């Protein structure tokens, strides 16, 4: 057994020598629930690191940040972050978040979930929330697959990939999320991969501070159910692939962002609009004008 | 004296190798031993090179490693202890 | 706690049931409604859309009923008292979220104004076809509270009850109206705010480290906290422990889901609202609810004019089913006559609870109108023999 | 005493509002009880529309009419559908240009009024319903004129009150003269106050 | 009609219940499935996705369960035999379309592989919590047929029955599996195609002008036609006449919805599948279904070893509820013991039907595993006293 | 009563003289169901005329055309056309049509419904069907409102309009349907108003013959619940407004097609792509290749 | 002799006026009479101008009117009959 | 006679396939009955994984194990969870490098094999499950080796059969020598064929 581990692991001694050091992500975790359920080489945990840094950098009060997830491997994020957090039903994180934000606009409401959850079953809410430009930040971990249920094809699966429900390979066209979101009206749109941790953390911070509907797509490995089945190696190989094929093009035309099985992945911040009013702001103004007196927002009654 | 040090919680590690691969200064290597879960965690192979940049921590999907910069004060303390 | 006078429309009005329901919600403290239009319920949120901004409340019309029925729950955790309204087809779409509310113990109100079904059915005509759906429509085991008004006045009064009980039991509560009551206009008396009893949310006064969102108090109901109040709690629809953390074992399931059911089942008697009259020496008792209870009352009067001994048991609380009251009556009488605007739903419960003590006779009606009192009378006459 | 009234026509004629004004007059401004139900036609919009109003001095149970004391019909379809079911000694009010009356028991009291055209003359076709209400008010004594006027005020937007009052008076005037013309006997079922102020 | 040999995997296999169900569907002639992944049902459509193209069939993974549950019905009217599969949360989302299938008399099959609920519950663990939902989950009055297998072999056999009965009754049929059976692997014998009896669609042979899509034959079931066959028919979920045209009156409602219910209710005895054994001289009969019936069987043997007179009544058909069989047994025995993997669902039906003739004792289990046979035994021992 | 009508109506005599003449739309109607439920001046009936002409012009066999509607005033179209027709559930016409088409690809499947039905509750199906490029023709009667239920605001309602659920006027941003559809992947996209009957009929014909997911938005008056409440007059006034404010711009950038309460309405054929393969075609090819033998399509079994 | 004629089913008409407004040659006018439903249907005001173009038919939301071109043969027949 | 077997470890170790091969061997190639159930851990992926296999000469009712005759554990967690519940005279097979055995009744027959490492040596870590199956096959006589081989052939893709056969044989060889080393008595509960071919 792993007897020699202690010896090899010089770091542990360091930890003893400097006990005040702590993993910077730790305060953002429900540590008692770690180890988490994610597989070796899964990218979801990496995105959580970036999120934790973004929250720190944003200087927002963590007591005023709520995370809402749907169902899926990515949807488990809500269960691990040490914030007010909601693990809702499959596909419905966004409308839950809508109610939450409308009840208490002081909250920074982050939706953290998977591609299947947000863009397949949840697709209707995604486009309508984007249209409203309600100030919700959506973090979509796009592993190109339905992972939690065992690797079925998703609307985001690139052509010719083998999945549990496409044993002959997918032939359905792949959804280009940033493009859809832009057409729907999102005012902040970006895409990174799990390799691009620094950029991702920075973009997350910007989204946290952006006023309006924000969408960050993170291309993330699911070695267990996507990469292995498609002979694309493990998590590490996928990260190297991202490193090589991730091409940063800020402001790229979202129509150009189609994903393929082995082609380049265009990444960057594509949209950041200030011209569309945020939903609640607009509502307040509107009612104030119509009522002829300030609209006193009092949804939170108890 | 290195500029930083890295802390590994071996039993959380699932041996993905992200930290080893993406450490800019190649501080880490995967151990050949198994941890309780049956994975090969990293170990500090070249402690001197560690900058404490915490890139390993950003990458680690299992919250099993992180880097810390050694501040001047700490250096002193460490020297003192050593 | 008295109602907020700002939102109470004290006075005597000529309102339909839908509008009265909205006024009840406002009086009960509802400041958030998420809706999606559907006949014959929409007037409720139309009214709310007009009234809410005056009192700082928000109405949002969501893209569909799935969204409405979960947005309302997000709002609850954000601190609002909130509700949604719908009718059969929409209620079917909300079923997953009725279960979510039960599992996460989210206090909230669903209003279903019943119309003819199944499917699109008779969109503008009354029925009572969703009675069993209200109880069993979502998968898995759970319990709801459901009330059934028979007049606009009761739409007002019982809506307040629904909101109050939602808080008391941290449970979804369903107001089961029907098209006839929803679209019926009558005099509605709205009392002064200080005479309206509103149950505030049972918020914890524990400190963050000490609070467990699913640790029950003596009445099996846990206390609440709101997002943003520093508790950093976790809520999930997965089976969970008292911390709210997933616990995917049959032990955790047993502990949690049994409690969810028991907190309602054990309170069944407190939750029972019925109108009982003339059952002491009756041969036949008519068990009815909602609009049908008014039609039944006419039939009862006709029967008494003929000299028959007929009692009435009107169920205001439908779920939890008022077992004890029905059984007590069944012990005394020959026949229970159960008219409903469906092809037999609550009659199954009556029959079960009667357990052979009394004969149970349903008087069915597929919906689209109300019974002819004569049809109920015929069953009474038959049952008295 | 229970009086059963039905208003029927097609969508857009303001059937429901007419019934609502009468019901409100009875329930709120005359201290009685009133139960108003709508029956939509098969469709929510544009199709047939009908409202049933029960007014009484005691609480009302059964919410629908069984045999109308008063029937107000504004379309031929509505006439065909509902006239056969009314009380043979009841009062029938029809829109003169839209309904041709036939096959009625001679005991029915029939009154007709060109409400649409009168409303058009007033400048807004939509107030035809209030013209009808005025007509009804003059033809029956179940509710006082004052109660009607209170109910009208409580039912229409301020900006349109004047127009509506004119429509009501127009109908009322027609009703009075029709009443005289037809010499409606004081003792018909509908001519007495259904109840008195408590 | 014999099955199409091309699609029948004749032979002896070691299959789990999910896969066996898929093979049953293929044997029954299903060439279209619309699905959406959900544990523990997904293996059924995964298998179908792999097998369908070999036989010219199509699997489509829809964007959600709402879509899956209606796409399947489009396919039926286009000429396919088709089905969808899901589990509790998805089944809740499909409820509106179960009602649509009932109202439009669309022959189709819904498979629900039950897991622990309510809400997301226990995604990977067994339960029998959707029994009442299968009957009452959609708004309004309707009837379904629902069958409950207890082994992979039965998953194969009963899936074929489901498809056949869907055609015979032009009605949605539900296969109520549970996680345990779905994920249980056992030997499955698939007979040669010619030994498998497949019911073809009952297509009309009337000429277009003469065909009325909702005019019932003697068994109250109308004949079918397909889009593209020249009939130019109309289908609606609104209350309709025999032509399929909307008829929004309480008369049309009465005629249509009563028939929809009666066509199933009047066939209840033909639709009743039960296994009854040792009930003749029993003091106690255990009424069970699905996986629980196998656990119950062990408890029954244990009880018999102790000398108790115990019979078994296993319900294979759950809906329409086998009233007559249960009542017949209730007349003879002291106690009916009803173990189920829920907190009491079918036990209500048993209690109702027993009508005081026998005592009814439920043995509840919140799900996440199966009963300990000892718990059922205890209820038997108690019931025998 | 209308006694003088006969005299005034010269046409009736002509009909008697030439009895063989018939309203060209009549064979496409279930005449026994006319008069229909639509209000005076409602635009839906006008679109049906155009559709009937398009079917005739397309030379398609009407026995092989199926019309699928959801629920709404517009959704009633299925009930009036003399074709195989399906009045489904609210929002689900497209997935029903998907099953129908997949079972029998010989059918020309037309989805005819309202804006609320297709783009609010049905929005998820709309984008995913567009993504798939399944050969379904969607005709969306956009009256900017939920009409059937009494005039509530819709995702398509322009800003500042009064509706039953926005008594203070709408403040939510308005959905631009052609833009969303293009991003989702539709290969044929057009918009007309009910005034533009000839253009509409032509475009409908083209869509009927186009292979792939087609979307035609028809701006249509709902005088009863939209125009009157917003002081925009009756059906006729609305038609005149369309005549004046409808600006034809074929191939216009779909991002430029936002609708406002009283601004110009940009109309035309915006997208017609041949480069994306149709779903069933692609599936056949794909399976043929993967199976190593022609994929014999046999979904219709009975 | 006109090039076409128009047929009106007055009882279907809901008086929207589309046909009257958009007939390119102004053949139609709204009648002042009501039909059974209480609407004012159109009547042919200037039959000679009718081209039979059927634009009125395209516009009519109630399928209550349509135009027919008079073919040479029909013209002959009509003449004959007349 | 009923034999209860459990395979347990974590996701990715191929627990289910191992159990499936054994079950298939028993049910299809040796003419008996087998009931295999999976218990997923709390999560579908990556978490704990366990499979319960009952094999018998008569139809099996209760589908789960109650006290395992044979327990195969590939993780420490699985050992801790399941070892206490096994039959005190049963057979325990552990992955040598991942499981440290402790606190067992002395009557349990314990065999360990470094299956992961052996599989890695064969070039594919994933075949560790088949190594285990081979090991089990050699240690027990409930199922013939031929039946195992048939079941293996029926379970793995053609392209990987060779690798899997080598894995099986590797495990089998280890099993034989372990058997000799430990001198497993022929009369243990698990050493006799549970039934014979019909
Ligand atoms: C209503 C409903 N349908 C289906 C499921 C099953 N389900 C759970 S997670 C999931 C998909 C998850 O995919 P994605 O959102 O991409 O997350 P990932 O696991 O890939 O991170 C599905 C379909 C469910 N829980 N509820
Ligand atoms: C599930 C469900 N929700 C709501 C309704 C009520 N409903 C019927 S039609 C309709 C909206 C129709 O709007 P649209 O599609 O724009 O059609 P329109 O009437 O405007 O032509 C709604 C919400 C329903 N029938 N079913
Ligand atoms: S299955 Fe895929 S997405 Fe889920 S935890 Fe494993 S690697 Fe991550
Ligand atoms: S990144 Fe984390 S989990 Fe991966 S090898 Fe390094 S320490 Fe282990
Ligand atoms: S802190 Fe930086 S330098 Fe040190 S091990 Fe981690 S990645 Fe390498
Ligand atoms: S309500 Fe509007 S959309 Fe519906 S029929 Fe009337 S005008 Fe047309
Ligand atoms: S277009 Fe049709 S409905 Fe309108 S006025 Fe002309 S004939 Fe009448
Ligand atoms: S056919 Fe043409 S010209 Fe003749 S009336 Fe109609 S629109 Fe005018
Ligand atoms: Mg995913
Ligand atoms: Mg609309």
C-alpha cells in the first residue's frame, strides 16, 4: 500500500512547518463534503477554483452571493460551494434564480450548471432570461455530453462523436451557445476552456461585476464519458488539446464559434454590452414613472 | 530558499496530473505509490523551483494541492526554525 | 400578525373568485407571483400585475409553467411570500415542482382553477377533475395541503389560510378552485387589515453555525432562513440530511420522507376544515366540496322537503383527507352520497374511509357545468332506502 | 325571492359588464345578494357570450339560472338558444336589429330596443350594453335607479362615465316609453322589488 | 400477427430489465422512440439507439421530456409504433401528454422506471412511489393501463403486452418498472418471432368520407387512420365529437370522457393479470407487485415454514385496479398485507376494495432498497392473529 | 333586420348565373366549421388564404400535407384546414411534428401556431428543431400577444404596450424571432405582415418546397386584445399601418429586425440556406455509411 | 362586360372592411345593413371594374368573398344566358 | 443451493462487468440461475460501485445478498463497508495494493491479488476486473472454467478478447498458486459446484 507516500511527499512537512497556510479555495468549499464525486481529470473542480478566485477578486460579500444549480455533474457545484446554494430541478436553475433575484436584488445570483441542463432541457429559460437581461450570471460547464446520466449525446455534442445514445456517432448539428445567447439578448458572453484558468477567473470576476444577464461557457473535459469513448485520451490529454487548440479571439463574431470534435476552439470575451438596461433597474424606473412616485421595491416581506 | 511552497493533500488527489503538467517550473512529479483511493498523487520533486504561484491550485480539480508564496516574514521565520 | 394595511382592500366588493383570491394573497403578504396565462385562472395574476406595483410587489410572467412554478420557489428562498396560479394543463406541467417544494419544504401556494379535462378539454367550463392530481400528481411520496372554496368570499378567506399553513408546515399548499367559483361574482367582504391574521415566516433565530435547515422542531417542521442572511445553507431536491446535504441512502430517505409525510399526516385534524350539519340523525349524508357543495345543498333541501333525513358534510380541506370526520359520519348513516364534477375521484377516498360502515354512492358528472340538483336528489332518495 | 336573469349575445357586446352592473347594483347598492356567472361560448373570444345573474334577498346556492325571469338577448343565436328555456311569463329584452322574435308563448313580455344603433349614435358602439341596462332598469323595479347609477359609477373608468351615463339614460328613456306603450302590468313577476332594504 | 423476425433477438440472454424492455419493444414492433436521459431508465433507449438503425427504426433524443412525450405521439399518427421511457422526474414532466394521449386515443407506451422520490430523490435506487401518479398524475378524468414486471423476463414479456393493449384500446399504457428490476440482470428467453403475438394497429378500412376517427366500435374503441392516408382527419385535445371536431359542451364532454373511461373500466377483467396462489384457505394474503412481490414471496415462505396459512396475490396489472380479484380474496381472509416501496399508495386501493371485509395492513418502505423479508413476515404474523 | 342585404348584394346573382365558381380557399377548409371563431378584423384567416394558395401553387398532394398546431387563436388553424391536422398541446406542436415527420418523411409537415405558443412556452423546441434542421415548416402568426387567453403580454410584445398582465405597459425586452431562429440554425427565415398577402403566399410556397427547417413570421392584427387596448384602432387600421410601415428588405441582417410599438416593420425573406443538410437526409446517409449498407427507413410499421 | 366578378357570402362576413379597402379597383363598399351576426358586409358597388383578381379573397379573414376571372368561354355562356 | 457474491470497489474498476461475466457464466453457460443487481453509490459516476450476484440452481426470489459467501473488494472503502456483513466462513478476495485487511474473523478465507498492477502490466488498467474474475475462477469451483471463458467471449468486444483472455489467465494462474499456497480446503462452502448441468 501507499506507505512510501509520506516519504515522497515533501510538501506535507512544509505544511506542518507553516500551518497558517491554507488552500485559497478552501473557505469557499463545504470542506466536509470533499472529496467530491467528480472523476479523476474531470474539469468541473478546476472551474470551481477559478470561481473562488473570482469571488475573492470581486470583493463581493460572500454572504450575498447565491449559487443555483440544476441537475448534473456540473450541477453538483451548488453542493460544494460554501455559499447559499440551491440544487434545483433539471433545467430549471435559471427560473429559480429569477425568482430569487427578484425577491432580493441585493443578492448576486450565479447559476452554475451543465450544458444539458442549461441548454437542452433548460433552453427555453436560457433564451428568455437572456432576453429579459435580468442580472444573473450563468456559468455553463460544457463537457459536450450528458455526463451524470452516463454519457448520452447532448445538443452540444460535436458531430461524429460516440455517445451512449449515439453508438453510431452523432449526426445532429451542434448548438453554438454564444451565438444563441447573443441573439437572445445576453449582455455579457464569454467562452474559455478549463485550461485557461487565469483568463476564466478574470472573466468570472468581470461577469460578477457586470450588470445584466451574463453567460460564460467553459469547455471542460469529461474523460470518463466523453473523451475516452471518443479515443481522445484522459483529462490531461484533453487539457493539452485545449492548450493547443484554444484560440483567443476577443470580440469574435459569435456566429463563428461552432464547436467540432477536433478543431480549434475559439475562446475569449465576445460580448459586453452596457446599452441594454438591466431588468430590475428598468422595472423600477418604469414603475416609478407610471405610478408617478418612486416604486418602493418590497418583495422581501419577511 | 524557494519563493514559495506547495501543499498536497494526497488523499484528496485523483492523480489527474494537471498540476504536474502545468506547473510552470516543473516542481512536481507523480508518485508511483497509490493513495487510499488507488491514485498516484504528485510529490514535490524540485522544491527549490517553486514560486508559490498557485497555478497548481488553480488547476487541481480535487482541491488537493495549492501553492503559497513565502513572504519575507515567513522566510525569516522559516530560517529561524531551520 | 396582522396584515399589512397597505395591501388590504378593506370594504364590501362585488368580485369574482379569481379576483378575490388575488386580494386574499395580497392580504396574506404575497408580494411575488410568477405566472403563465391560462383560462380560467389568469384573472388572478392579471389582478396581481395591476395591484402588486402599488405595494412594492412584483409579478413576472414567465415563459411557461415550468418556470413559473420554480421561480416562485426561488422567490420564497429570497424572502418573499409567493404563489403561482394555473389550471389543469399548467398544473400538470407544474407537477415536478410541487414535488420539489415538498422535498425542499418550501412554503408556497399553488392555485389551480379547475376546468374540464383531460388535456385541453373544456378550457372555459368548470370541473373538479384535478382533485387526485393535487395529491398524487408528482412522483414519489409526499403530502400536500389542499383547500376547496365554494364562493368568492371563501376564495379570499381560504387563500389567506393557504399562505398561513404554507408557513406553518413549510409545505406547498394548493387552493383547488373551479371555473365556476373562479368566474362567479358575488359580494366579498374584506375586513380591516388588523382583523386579518397573517402567519409570518418561521425564521430561525439561531446563529449561522448552529442552524440546520432541515432539522425539525417538535411539530416535525424545520425553521427557515433566507439567502443572503449569512447562513450559507444548501437546499436540494435530492434526499438529504438535516444540513441539507445529499444523503443518498435508504436510511436518509426513510428519515426524511417519512417526516415530510408525517408532519402533515399527524396534523390532519388541525388541518381539517369541514361544514357538517344535520348528520346526527341522518340516514344519508351528502359529502361534497367546492361548487358542488352549493348544488348539493339545494338537493339536500329538496330531500328534506320530502321528509328525508339528510345531512351534509362539506369538505373544505380536501388534503389531508378528513378521514376522521368522514369515518365518524359513516358509522352513523346508511349511505354517503358523493357528488363531484368528475367521474369519481374523492368518492374513492370516502369509500375507503367508510370501510363498509356505510354504503358509498358517487354521483358523477364529466364536467362542463354543475350537477342538476335532481340527480343528487335521486341518489339521496335511493340511498335512504 | 330569487330572480333569474340571463344576458346573452356574442363576444364584444359587453354582455358581462352589463350583467355585472346589474349584479353590483343589487348586491352592493341595494343590500341584497347576487351571483353572477359567465358562460363563455366554446371559445374565449369572439364566440357566443352569456352571463347568468341571480338576485335574491337570501344567500344564493345553486349558481346558475334554471328558468329565466328576465332574458336579455343581443343576437339571433342567443335568442334561439335561450328563449325556449325562459319562464313563460317572463320578460324578454331583445336588440331590435339583431334579433327576430318568433315562436314564443304569448305570455312572454317582449321588449325590443335598437341598442347598437343607439350606441353608435352616441358615438361608441361599445356602450350598447349600458343602453340595455338602462332599458332594463326602466322596465323592472327590482332595483332602484339610484342603485344602478351607483353601480355604473363603480364599474366604468372615470373618463368614460359621462358617455356611459348618457347611454344609460338613453336606454332608460326608451324603457319608460316602451313600458307605457306596452302597458306592462304592475303585477308581472319582475315588476316588484325582489326584496327591500334591510 | 407474428413479430417481425428481423427485430427479434431470439435466444437465451443474460440481460437487465431495461435492455429486456427494449427488446420487448422491438419485438412488439416499436420502430420509434423519443427519449431524454434519466437514471435508471436510460439504458432502454441507449439499447434502442443501437438496435433501431439495424431494423430501419429511429431513435431521437429530444431536448426534454415534454418533447419526448409528444414526439412519440406524432410518430404514432405518422404510422409508427412508438414509446418513450423515463423515471419519476421525467414522468412528472410527461403528465400533460399522458392526458393528451388519453384524450386523443393515441396508442402508445410510456415506460417509467421508478426510483426514490419525491423530486430528485434517490436517482439510482429503487422505489415504487409513482403508482398513483401513473393513474392520477394528469389533470381531469382518464384511465390508463399499467403493468408491473418483477423480472427482466417479464420486462420483455410485458412490454409486448403494453404495446398490444395500447393498440387494442387506443390508449396510453404504462410499464411501471422499478430501479431494482430495471437494473437487475437475469436470464431472459426470447422466443422465435413467430411465437410472439403482436397486435397490429386497428386501421380503418372505411373510405375517407365515411371514417370518423372517434366513432367507437362495439368495444367502445374507435378505429385508427394515419396522416397521409387521405383521410384528412382532425385530432384535438379539446373535447370533441366523433369527427374529432371541438365540441365544447358538457354534453360532448359527457359522451367523450365517459367513453374514454368506460372503454378501460369495462375491460377491467380482460386487462387483469395477477398471480394468485394459496389463497383458498389462507388467513392472510400478501398483495404485492413489482420487485416487492419477490421479496414478499420469500416472506410468505418463511411464514409457511412457521405453519401460517398465507396466500399470495401478485398484481401484474396495476391499473385498472384488479378490484374483483382483490375483493374476492378479501371475502375469504382475515387480513390483506400490502408491502410496497412507498409510504402507502396501492394499499389505499386494497383498503377501499376490501371495504371492511378484511383488515388491510400496509408495510411501507420509503424506498432506496427493498423490504427486509422479516418486516413483511412480522405483518403476516400479526395479521394472522 | 338585414332585409335589404339581398338587394344590395349584386354578387349573389352572379353566383347563381355561374354556379361553377368557388372560393379557391374552400377546398382547403372544413367548410362545415365556418364561420370560424376569429374576431372581426383578425388577421389569422387572411394567413389561411395565403396558405391555401401556397399549397395550390406548390403542386404538393394535399393528402400528404399535415398541419400541426399548438393552442391559441392561431392554433385553431389546424381545426379549419381540410388536411390531416393536429391540434396538440400548448407549445408542443413542433415536437409533435418532429415525431410525425420522422415516422413518415413523405409528409410535408407544417406547424401553424401563435407567437406565445411557439416562442414562449414552445421556445425550447423551436431552437432545437431549428438546430436539427428537420424539414418542418413553421408558420408563426405573431399578433404580439397571448390572444386566446385574453390578451396577456408575450415575449413578442413591444415595449410600452398595455396588456392584461402589463396594465402599466410592458417593460420587458421584445424577442426578435428571425434573429433567434437564425442563431439556432433555421435554414429558411422570412417575415411578412397580413397586409402582404401576395408576398406571403409566395414565401409560403417556397417554404413548402424548401428542404429543411423553415420559419415564417407573420405580423398579424389582434384588434380585440392588442390594437384596441393600445389605441391602435381596429383590424383595418392595423392593416393600413402595415402597408405604410412594412419595409421590404430581403436578406436583411436578422439582428436588425427588432419590433417596436409604432416603428417600421422590416419584412422580406432573410435567410435561405442550402448548405446545411436536412436532418433525415443526413441521418440516412450517416447510417448508410456506418452500417455499411443502405439504411432502410422503416419507421412506419403498420 | 367586366373581366371578373366577385362572390360574397354575406353571412360569413364580419365587416372588417379589408376587401373594400384593398380592392385595387374599388369595386366594393360596406353595406349599411347588418347581417345575422350584426356586421355590415360589403356589396358590389361598381361591378364593371372588377378584374376578378381575387385580392379581396386573399384578404378576407372570413372566407366570405372571392373574385373570379371571367374566361372567354364563360363570357360567351353568360352572354348567351343573358 | 444459493451462493451470494458481492463485487465492490469504485467507479471505473469495472465492477459490474466482472459480476456480469460470472453471472452470465452461471446462468447461460452452466444452466443455472443468476440474479445480478448493481448498487450505485450515491452517485452514478466516480463514486462507490458495487454489484451483488446470486447464483443458484433454482429461481431466485430476493434479489440482494444478505450475507455474502464470496466478497470481492477493490477499495478500502468497500472493504470497510462490506466485510463486516459477509459470512464468517466465506471467501474474501481483495486487491492487494488498495485494500488493507483487518478485523476479520479468522474463519474468513482471504486471498489477495495485485490486480491493478497486473492489469497495468498487461497494458490496460481497465482489465483489472477480468484479472479478478480469473482469480475467482481458480479459487472456487462453482462454475467451470469453460463457462467462464464462454461468458468472457460473450461479454467483451472482439478486438479486446485477446487482451481479456490474457487477463483472465493471469488471474487464474495467480488463483491456482494462491490456492496451493493457502491450501484452501476442498470442503469450503464455495468449493463445490452449486449445481450440475441439467
Ligand atoms: C426532469 C429530469 N430529467 C432528466 C434527469 C436526469 N438527468 C440528470 S443530470 C442530466 C444531464 C446532465 O447533463 P449536463 O447538464 O450536461 O451536466 P453534466 O452531468 O454533463 O455536467 C440528466 C438528463 C433529471 N434529473 N430530471
Ligand atoms: C400548458 C398550457 N398552458 C397555458 C395554456 C393556456 N393558453 C392557451 S392559448 C395560450 C396562448 C396563446 O398565445 P399565442 O400562441 O400567441 O396564440 P394567439 O392566441 O395569440 O394566436 C395560452 C397561454 C394552455 N392551453 N396550456
Ligand atoms: S462523469 Fe464526466 S463530468 Fe461527470 S464527474 Fe466524471 S468526468 Fe466529470
Ligand atoms: S491536479 Fe490535484 S488531483 Fe490532479 S494530480 Fe495534481 S494534486 Fe492530484
Ligand atoms: S505553486 Fe506554482 S511553481 Fe509551485 S508547484 Fe504550484 S504551480 Fe508549480
Ligand atoms: S382575440 Fe385576437 S387573435 Fe384571437 S381571434 Fe380575436 S382578433 Fe384574432
Ligand atoms: S374582407 Fe371579408 S369579412 Fe371583411 S368586410 Fe370583406 S367580406 Fe366581410
Ligand atoms: S376580385 Fe379583385 S377587383 Fe374584383 S372585387 Fe375582388 S379585389 Fe376587387
Ligand atoms: Mg454536460
Ligand atoms: Mg399570439
